C-alpha cells in the first residue's frame, strides 16, 4: 500500500478530497500530509459551487507512530448560489469541515 493510500484510508477522506503527497522527515520525527481538493466543488444538495480562490491551512493531527503529523491543504473559498443557500460568500465552509472532521 502506498503512503498516499494509507493516509487516505486512515483519515477517512472522501471526494472531493484526496492525499496529494506525504513527506517524512525522520531526523525531525515529522510527517506532513498534503491534501488536495478537486477543482469542482459540489454542495450537499448537488449544486455546483463557484470557487472564488483558495486559502492555505495547516492542522496538527494525532501522531503517526510517534511522528508529529501535520495536515496541509489549500481549502477552496466558495460562493453559495441557489435557493438552498441564498446568495453570499462562504469563507471556507464545508470544505474545511470535511478536512477538520476527518482528523
């Protein structure tokens, strides 16, 4: 099993999220897991959301075999359009919660 597959399963990631890269620094006893979101983001109601830009985020995760583990992601900023959400801009919204609750 590849390291990206391992962390995808361990974090319980689902579309639109995936593990892009895993970097391990043995001397520093640190693992960095870089997450990536698909370019197209959908609402829970099945509506396509317009991505306004991305925000760099970093989360501390539980240790992986006594290695400090950090999650890195470019989280999409989306604009909610449609009857279900009304007009307005979501700062980070569901995308961040998807990553946060995967921890």
